[in-house]
């Protein structure tokens, strides 16, 4: 019988990291730091890019997507949302971004004042907090809406300082008081332009031309894909060409919008491969848990729900029954996609972490 190595303490019991400290006078000694999980500085821990997770995986990975808390709320609710999901060891967690909105508030003199309000701020710091608490990689969303290019550069620099080297770039939705997307003055109009800015920073190209000896960032950049076409694209072929342009510009992987018919995902992947898009394509999955979603999801996201799914939901008497149907459908989708060898199962957990946790447990 071979002699066994002494059992190592779990990551929850101790955090062991090697830290190289540079001073003004040169390279200091390598220091090994042993800290309890309550004081472990996760910035010392090894984090990975999404594409590295995928390339090193031996099986389909799991990832989740969450919303930032509403302004005025604490982060504890987000931790409570994530706690039941962490047992599945997600490779990364996406944190959405929400643009500011313009609202009109009545003043004491009876006139109205236009005020800018951001209801869910803090994406960058939330990503840092999640990394620190759970020692898991995070993927902040970056959007065009509500940002100038200078504010975007500052956000990317802040992310780099936090040790976050994954981003998902999106155009974002139109503001609630707009019928069509309008960029911020001095901001990007298209996700491809935002992507170019990230790629430029990776090459050490900043907005200020006079900067010398600039530091190159090293972001792994994801973009969105639409198995059922972006609602503003005139046709699927045009939409695919826009996606190909993003990949040619430097996108490292694609996460799809939610879908409920796996055949549409497989057809989308084939279309991508046929035109030379060879980066990983991660399917985005969302549970059905309310009859309202039969109308809200198609209206909001411009997607179809298969008749078998919608008919089952319509037969349900309560939302509890709908949730059961939704869980069974999500489980069926997940098992089939995993069997097909998808790189990651990415779950939009918004509001239903326990439902998603139950499905992932049964895959």
C-alpha cells in the first residue's frame, strides 16, 4: 500500500498563497501567507479567465448570473441568493450592469427637475466582494448605455486593479423613457465599439495618446449571441455577420440569450461554425416559474417558447405547479446540452436560486 500524503486542510479552513512583493528598491523575498478565511485576501489567490476555465475543463462547467442589489439595500441579500448555488462550484459568476435612468421629480415651486438615477449600482465592487467571499471568478457586464468612453476606460482600469480580468461587453437596452437605444454623449453606440476599446487597452492603447510606457490590460472578453436573432437585426444572416465582426475584433467567447428549445441553440452553433466563428459558445438558460412569463419573455426578449412547454404551463393551476414544470423543462434542457458537450451551462438565476440549485443538483 502506497504511503499517503498528509491530508491537506480544505480551502475553507485555510488559505495558503504565495505573494511576491515588490518594493522601490527591488524584489523582496517570497512570502507564504496563511490566513483564516475571514481575513484571507482573495486578491492573492489565483484567478482564471473564462476561456482558461473552458480549455482546462474535463466536463461541462457551471456558471451563474446575478443582479446587483437595489440601491439602498445591503449585499447580504445577494450572498443569501448565492449561498445555495456555491456548493456546485461554479467556474464564474456574471454580474449584470444597469444603466442610469432619467426621472422627473417635482420641486417645491411646482416645477419638475430632471434627475439621473441608477437603481442598481456597484457592479464592479460587487464583483470584488463576490471574489473575496467565495474565491470564485466574476464577470462584470459592461454596457454602452449611460457611459462616456472616458468613464468606460476608468471602469476597466478599476476592474484591473481589483484583479478582475473577465468582462462581458453589451450594448445594453434603451432607457425606459426612450423608444430606441441612444448612446450617452461621448459614449459608444454599438457593442463592437465597446469591444474595440477593451481590445485597445489590452494592447496598452489608452484614450490619452500622450501616455508613455502604458500598462497592458489582459481582459478575456465575452459577447452576446442570439439563437433567435437580435430583435433589431433585419434577418438572421445579418445578425450572424455582426457577431462574426465581434469575434474578428477580438471577442474570446459568446454567451447566448436565453432559449427554451435546444434545437435553436444547436442550429445557432452550426451557423456560427459555418461562417468561421470558432470561439466557445455558452448556452444561457432560464427557468420558467410563472404564467406571466409566457407573455413577458417573448415581449421583452423576443424569443419563442415551444408549444409543449407553454401548453404544460397553461394547464397549471398555481405558480407552484408552473415552477415544477419549469424545473423539469430546465433539467431536460440541461441534461441534453451537457450530453451534447457544451462548454458551460450558464444559468440566469434572477430571483430563483433554489429552483436553479435543484435543477443543477439533479443533472
